[in-house]
């Protein structure tokens, strides 16, 4: 831990995106009126401000000191992230743009939307030598990380944004921009409120001296407030298939809600109440009875694989200036453009269905070689029809300034475990720019918000105060006889991240569409980090990669006749090479866990064939057929794993009593040690090594089986049976396109 003192007074050079030649130099302090192009007043459609009426009108006194502000924050050093596999993979992808062959004629790529996905796309296209033109309809950067400044000089944001260690592409982006010092890392803990004990919290502390996954196991075992030992054991047994089956198992759980998965795995209901409710609302702003279990397992997988995966950091100020503006500066330095208040009014199409140009609301026409946007103009094409199944989740972000400094809070993210509140933080502690020694500013995520999104500000604030009175019983009351509200801001986002409900995964589109020269970017597109800031940044990189590769591999246009011939022959060739006929495979399971692979004669390659109809060139058809090949390979791999490993894995899982006895013995050994790692480190490590060896022994056979699957072509005439617990896998080949 170290203490930092920050001086926010300084000189800012602001470049206006709409005029690459216009610059402004201004001197500012944190509390002075900053009137640059990112300093905006309240927006009626996105937020509102209301001063609370009391007997005496309370107004925040405008700070007088406009020279220097000393901010003292207790933060932690940046963790070691650069050596992880995921970070190295992200860095390699970033490097590929800088080292790619310089184009003889740079592409002019028009990108709609200056959120993190659009900014990421533009940044990496610029690195590859192309010219991005990024259009943003609003007057603020950031999309779902946008923020605004009120007349008092205080910022309010679209959401409460946390930067995890398990965000390799985001962390890599910070390093590329040279702004790693703008992340304020907190202690490696997760802190939950205890609903039945007002004002009390339960902690999961991850020891720095232990590697993953032992640090996570230790954090769970040492917490005795939320789950009993027997509940922890049953929870661990329920997770065994995920730990053994890996990514294939995780992806196969897309068809189950969290509660359905728990029931099948015999996980106690209290695990849902104590853990999964908070996780579900933090990950996707919905409850476990709606959320796909795949989402939970992906998060757990990332956090458990990396020692610092679950470690959190806050940005040291407002996202538009502290994160988005450095990306814009980088784009400008490479010859790209970023234009605010450039709303697209109309998209003109060519006769073949490709994009001709964009028409802006001011009448200007923007043309490009490539376009990045998702729009209803292509809804009739099956590829884009699927997007209708991806529904945005409504969420409300609440900011409340109090007349005093609240004591019962932490310099950290807090999980409220409230029915209507997800997570919150005292931003006057966690963020340098928002630091205030005399007043607390709570930023809270109000979720699920579907029933509240259209309600009045007063109703939302009243409901929030009722919940805060439980979290701060000695400091906050509903009638404000204790802490008084000075002001608040409410930001409504009717469609935030996509709703990760069961069976929505096949609806997520790839970054490259069947329309020539048309690409998609956004966390809803296919990428492994789901709906998150990391997912948005990665989607932008993948979109840029698809554009660059499309440019390198582009060929001459061909006639319809040649295209159809190549399409027919290539689809047949792909199917034959994969041991498949022109039918899809549907993997289902019965209640006893016996899975059957059956042919679905109404879909299959014939449906993929129809999806390729939207392609206008031979090159695009070949690209789509390559995608088809990849999907077929995934299905074949899943079949092989389940067929070869299922029976032996089932026997392992059926022997739950033995596993339970082993785990109880191991956890008892750990719990019998002293609670201080620093005082008796050898003893603690010995116990944890014992636990690790026990678990390793439990998994040894299953993992060795999992690693020796052989490629066996599936039979086209008979159903194959296998077991893998009692979980459902429902993969429909045509739904992937």
C-alpha cells in the first residue's frame, strides 16, 4: 500500500475533434469552471438534477481555492499483469496492427459511435495505417462510459465502471496510451453487505502470497459469514464439471439460467441468495432466474485462472477526459478524425444492398471504403434478423451528494445485496478527481431497473434512500433527519448491455457481416468477454482485424453464376471434410444425463447455405464458408469430448460422498490453521498445498481423460450416447449464422 498526493492544477491542451487545426490551452484546477468541449451541462434525456427541499435550502458552497488541490488516497501498486497468457495474447493482437504491411492506399473507414468499441476500432485501424472517421451523434465521448459536469463542477457518469485485472485488452490499451497511472488499484478483496445485519459487511480477502487458484480458494474458505462448510462443499462439487470440462462445458451452459443450473447440480439455494444474486446484478443487471449460467462461469473462470484477475481498479477521474480523450489524441496523431455532434440521419444503399454513404442530420454526406455500424436497414436479411433477439438491459445510475462524510463505507467497490441496488461506491474516497474530505458522494447502480426506468426521480431517490438506510443505519434515514441530501443526479440508460439470457449466444453476430464492406463493433458481437468494457474494446480490435485482413485478402468481384457455383461446391466440400452430410447435429440430453446426438433434417447446411445468400462476392462467400467450417469443428470437438469422456466423468461425479469427504477433510485442515498469513505463513501454505494436492487428486483422472480424446468421425446413421452429468447442451448448427 502507498499514499499518493496529487496536484490537479495544470495546463491542458485540448484539440477539437471537429477541427483538427483548432487547439486551446487552459489552466485549471479541479474545482474551477472547466469550459472545454467535454464539459457539458445536464442532458434532459439522460439525466436530471434536483435540489432537495428542506426547511432550509441547502446548497453546496462553491469552493474558493482554484490553485492547488491536494488529494490523499490510499491505493495499491499496479499488480503484475503483463506475464499472464491473456495479456500476452492481447498484446500480440495489438502489435499485429502496428507491424502489419502498410497499405498502398489507406482505407477510409467510417465508424458510427464513439463508445469504447468505436474508439477501439478507430485506434487500431489507425495503427494499421488506415484512416478512420469516427462519428458520434452526441456532444460527449464514451457511449456507455460517458459523463457530464454540472454547474458546480461535479461529474456524474453513465455507470459505475470497474477495471479488473482480468481485462487484458483494456489493460493493454492503457499501457499503449501511456496512462497506466490513471488506474487506482484497490486492495484485493470483495466486500458484500450483510442484509440481515444492517451496517455490517462480509469480506473475501485474496492473499497476495498465494498463486491462482489457491488465493481464491483461500478467500472463499476463510469467509464464514455467507456460506457454511457443507454449502461450500456442495457448491464446489457442483462446479466440478466446469473445472474439468473447461471452456467447452462453460459454453454448453448457455441454455440454462443460473437457478436451473444450480438445481441440476444440487447446489444449495443459499448459494444463490448469498453469492449469485449479487454476481448476476453486477455482471448483467438482472437476477439469477433470468441470467444464463454461461455468464457466471465465464466470470469465475477468468477470476480463478489469474492471480490478480479479480483485483479491481477505479479510473482516477471522469472517463471522457481521462480515458476516451487519450484515444482520440492517438487517432488524431495517426491521421484519423473524431467528430462529435455528427448524428446519422439516413443510410443510402447501392442497388446491390451495400452502403453508398451516410447522410448526417446537417445534410452532409460521408463516404468511405468501409463502414462500421449496426442499423435496421438490413433487418430483412437473416444475418441481422437475429439481432432482434438481443435485448438491451435498462439500468439506472444514481449519484447522491450528502452534507457529511459517511463513516460506514470503504475505499472500494461494495456489493449491496439489496433487491433494487447492485453495487455502489463512495466516489469521494475511491476517485482522485472526485475526492472530498468533507462530503460523501455515493454512486449506485439501480438494478434490475425494468420496472423503474420510467418512474420519476423522486420515486427512485425515495427507494434508494430506503435501501441506504439499511446499509448506513446510524448515518442515513429515509426522512433525512440524519445525513441530508445536498443534490443528486440520475442517469437512465434504457438499453445498456445486452441481456445475457439463455440461448442468446448464437444470436451474437461476428464483426464481419455478409454485406460487403460492412462491419459490426460492440460488446454484443462475438468475443469471449461478454457485455463489458473489456468486451467492447476487444470487439473493436476484432473488427479492425477483420477489416485489415479483408483488405489484404480482397479479390476481384465475380458474377452471380460463379458465386453460386463456388458456394455450392465449397459448402459440400466443408461438410464432407468434417464427416457430415447436409444435416445439422442437435445435441440434447435427457433427465438422467444420457445425451444423444441426433440429426435435425429441417436445418443444417441447407440453412447455412441460405445465410450465405446475402453475400455479393466470391471472397465473402469463401469467408462465410470458413466460418461454417469453424462452427462445424466446434461441434465435432464437443461431440468427441462428451463421447469419449462422458462415462468416466459421470462415475467421478456420482461418487459425491467420496469427494465430499475429501473436501471436508481438506477444508477442515485449512480452517484449523491460524487466520493470519503473515504471522504463520509456512503453516498456512502447508495447509493450502495439502488442499491443492487433494483437489488435484480428485481431478487427475478426469483431466487425463479429457486430454486424450481422439478425432472420430460421427456416424450419419445412428445416435451416439454419452454422459456428462445431467446438463443440457443444445447446439443448433443453423442458429450460429
